[in-house]
């Protein structure tokens, strides 16, 4: 058990988003993904049954929320829709993420709208949960692979760009930094882990949901054309990560072990793989009452690439690189920091990682053609029967 706990702690450390509000400030694309889910959440708000108990509040949960900035507009719209339908009901909004998450940035963003929020992250006018007098906000510092809320207490569950993280790495990937580039046995190990975790996630949510409650989940995935995050026809982002990290080894700045430990604790799955446990009538997820209402793959274009392409020469390649690479860094930095030996000082580790992303920026600035982080998600809408 100690070894499993150590592996889990290591995964949590390498999964955390960059704090201090950096994540929302540098991930406009992630917000665009969530904006596309707004109609599903608003449909849920209009369709869920009212609480049976007159004093019972309505409850929304946002799983794997990071600093809350990217989902704030959509959560506020959902709360407003619930309040219009149930004007006398109080609403609880529960945010969940790992213990290492920057919860101070989360509460600053969602309660006040984030004082000094980056102008690249536009919010709906007055978008903050603190403006709703009947809304109560709380947070849970624990991963979503286990049950987080009491049985039959959740009305609407939401998660975006989070549930591709596995609960533990089944192995370090010897030939690449990510399972999408792994050899067959290592890739199969990640696929098995992802399948087990997905079933656990769904069963936990089934226990939490009230009858008639809804889940809206936007998961990174692999679409029918084989496209996935950062691999949509141009330069493959994960291949670039791998090549540049190995270049650090070739230059003598990191060790072979530090190369190997830079394995993303992620697995990308197909639409069919996401749907399978929800359609298996003899399986535990179906028996727990979850029913699939909708599942489709969608590509969300990289906003930084789009801005560069539409600048008509007003933005040079270096400016594009300086806008683009930080969005990669916002969610990947911890993987490379945690791969470095703990015996290195904090300043040395920071210098190595800074140099790594500087090399990425230089690569993009030298030849920006094909560089983009287009998002590929499977959008799932799930209902609990009973």
C-alpha cells in the first residue's frame, strides 16, 4: 500500500495546474471548450426534477476545476437558469480539485470575478458567484476518481478537460512522454488504467447524483480521424515535447532517469471507449442508473494560432510564440518539474524547465508553420435514472 500511495502522490504532484491564476490567464482555448458545453448545462438546469424536500438546496459540482476561471461564465449561467426556475431555492456550487490546487486563486476568481483578471479571459458582465445572494460556494481538495459528495445529493455535475488524468501511472513510458506516442505494451497499460479509472469515475458520480440528475463531461479524446490535442494536421505537440526534453539529456543537462520520469499521467480515449460502460446493460455503470444522452467529438481551434493567422502580418512569429507557448506551459510544466531529481535545488530545476520552454518558443519563432494546440474533446451528456 505504501508504494501505491507514493505513486498516487507523485501523480497528484505532476497533475496540478500552474497556480496564481496562471492557468485561466493562459488558456483561452479551454474556456472556448467550456463555452461549447453551455447549452448542455442549461438544458440540464431546465430539465432536472426539483428537490423533493422543500428545504433542500440545488447542488452543482465542477470536478477538476483548477482556478475556476475558465468555467466561471458557464457556471454563472447555469446558476442563473436554476434560480429562474426555482426562485426560492438556495444553490450550492462545489468545486473539486487535488489538494495541491491553488484554491485561493479559485475563490478569488469565482467569488469576486478575479480582481485584475487577464484581459484575454473575458467574462460575462458581472460574472461572479458572489453576486448571487442565495448561492453558497465550497471546495473539496480531493481527486475525482473517488466519491466526493454524499449519496443522492448532486443535481448537476460538470467536468471539462480534466478526466483524462489517470489515478496512477501504470508505468513510465520509455520511448515518449505521452501514451499517444508509446509503444504497444506501454500504451496498452495506460489504456487499461484509463478504462478502470473511467468506470470508477462514473460509479462515483452515479452514487452522488439524485435521480434525474445530469452529468456534462468534456474529455480529451481521439477522434475518428485519429486527431487529438496538439495533433490535428500540423506539428505534433507531444512529439515536440519529447524531442526537446531528450535534447536536454543530449546536452548533458538532465539524466536518463529524468527523461524517463517525464511521463504524462494521461490517457486519451475514443468516443466508443467513453460510451462503452454506459451502453453495457450488464455492466456496473448501467446498473447504477447512468444513461447516455449524447456523445460526440468536437474540435476547438487554437485561439492563439487563429489570432496569428488573422493578424495579416501585424503579429510576427516571435510574438505568436510568446503568446502560444505559455498555454502549453500552464498544464504541462509540473510534469517536467516533477521529473527532475529532488536533489537538485529549486533554482536549478526552475532554470532547466525555463530553458526547455524557451527552446520550444525559439522553435516556434523560427518556423511557426503547423504549430497549434487545437483541442479535441468528447462531449458527453449523462442522466441518472431511478
